[in-house]
């Protein structure tokens, strides 16, 4: 009789335990999604964990590798926190070669030494804004007594090498702001703006009104047409790394409220050097040679001159602040810069491949199967990056145990009343993050659909996640 009562008691507690989790609701909501016409030819995966224990509450197709889109950023940022530390800062140094004469002439070059800071010249932080950076450099130059430069302004972009684009990125993305490539000397988030105006009728030529800032060294070839009213922004820039020609293709809709589009700087290090030279020129501090970069000097068979004296060092915001914007606004450039920085921190050549391998190896050491992490970039822009929802959920679970978790959690955007990082590229939509219901139950949820058709799929993914509410 006593054994029977114990069994009943165990059964009661077991039922209570499962009752607190909405397994049946998740099952039904997931079934509704995969039965939807938009998902007819899609692959859908869902993994929901108890955030307190890490136990699986509900999972379907959780071990199938899928294109992640920007949900990959939560893996990149968690790894960056772990390897670099939440207080990590980049440093950019202004220095000179040669010597300064008694009359204030620099017989040598000014050199901007990049270390991979993705925030240099960014508008997102007060201390990184372009005018703040340029003013700081000018003041350092004046303090050193330099009134004239018999030499060049050189952007030292050597650290990250010459391959700025991950190999898995697609042609349509490169050249646009969200497809900006990496640089050891990044500048203004490696982008610039083109203001556009639709023509008077559908099919007429859309015109370029202004390039901001002015890019006199870049030729823009406009092939844009005017789209119908309501068609919006379907304009793309085709501008390969290091090119001096940009093609604008696609349509710019009539009645559009946007001012224009943003393109990727083809050579950020050169633009940084160019802007400093231009600023100095306006202040009557001339440089006898044109702005250049370490890469360009190498192509000419020249070497970067030896540093004589450092003038100023600029520190970036700390990693917590960088990750905040990286995840909140899904800044692809930050992911690619962090990927190479991770490799550099581990004494590897700072390449995309080495950074991706470092991420995979880091989490493999914590028990996640390497084969569940097929990572080709740091931002998820590559459609070839494939990660399982199970692996992503496991990383989210392990992140809770770290001293950087508060900053990490704070970087997740609010989506559907939950702390979820979103991801979207062609026919891919995904969400990953945390949710606490009104009873205090904590969940980790990762949902991903690849190869769906039509639009508006996010609302249907949210309906599945609503089963947790």
C-alpha cells in the first residue's frame, strides 16, 4: 500500500512537472506551421529548452543544419565575449615616420595603424563619430608641431590581409552597406550614402541626387529605373572590394519616402586616409603626396615606412557596447571584424576561415558536435553557413552561466514580446533567444525555416512561439 502511494505521488509530481510546459500547444502550433502552404517545400526546425535545466521541452528537426541568417550573430558574440572578454577594446594609432624639422615640416608620412576596430568613425557612439576622430587626429598633429607634410597619409590595413569578403557571400550583397567587407582599418562602418530620386513615370531613369560624403575618387554608373508606386526600394549597388566603379541596378519606386541607399566602401583604409588628408588640407596643413594604404604601397613594390613616433591612440567602445549594436541592429560588419579578431587573439592569422574554425573548436570543447556548426562567416550573411537549432539552443543555455551574460542578454532585440535575435536572408527566416512567461518559467527557443515561399512568414513563426505564453 505504501509503495502504491509513493508511485501515485511520483506520478503526480511528474505530471505537474510536464504540465508547466506547453508541450501540446507547441506540438499543435508547429504542426499548423508545417501544414501551411508557405511551408510546403520548406525545411522547418524548432528547439525549445527549459532555460533553467537545459532539458529539451520540444524539438523537431533540431539536428538538421540550416542556413541561419543573422541568428548566427548570437554564436559569434558569445564566442567573442568568451575569448576576447567583455571589456576588450580595439586600439587605432596615429603615428609618423621620418622627422619633423624646426619649421614644422614632417619629412615623412602620417600613418593610421588599424587593429580591426569596426567602430572607428561610426555614428553609433559619441566618441567614435567621424568628426570626433578627425578632430582628435588634427589636434595630435598640431601638438606635435607639424605644419606641413612632405609625404603621404597612409592607412595601415595590413593586419587583416587583403581578402575582405568571406568566400560564401553572394554577388548581390557585396557592394551594399550590409555586405561591407572587413578591413584592419575600418572607417565609418565601411559605408557611404547615395541619395536617389524616382523619375516621372514607371520605367523612366531614376536619378542620383547626391553622394554623401562626396566620393571624387569613385565613379558611379547609374542604371536604375523607376519602379511603380508602392514598389519601394529594389536598388542595389554592385561595387567589388578595391574597385573604383560602382554600378547601380534595379528599381527605385515612385512615391518612396526613403532618401536613398547605402553602399559599401570599396577601400575603407584609403577613405580614412583620404578624409584625414582632406581635413588637414582645409586647415592649411598640406601633404605633398596623395593618400594611400599599405596594400596599395605593396602593389607598387613599396614597403610601409618604419614608425618614428606615435602621436595618438584611440580606443574603441568596449566589447559589451559593440555587441549591443551588433545584435540589436544586426550589423554584419561587426560580425566579420569580430571573427578575424577572435583568430588574432588566438595567435592565428586573422582570416575568416581561422575565425570560423576557432568558433567551432571553442564550442566543440564544450560538448557541441563540430558537425552541427558549419560556419563560413561571422554574421550569417552567407547562405552556406549551416547550424542546427539544437546546437544554437545549447550555446544559448551555456551562455547563461558566464559573467558576461547580462551584457549578452541585453543585446537581444525585443521581438514578439520576447528577447529574440532575428535572421532573414533569401527564403530564410529564423529567431533565437530567451523568454520568461508570467509564471516565471524560463525558456530558450530557436526556430528556423528555410526555403519557404511568399512573404509574412515571421507572423507564422511567432504563432508557434506564442505557445510558450
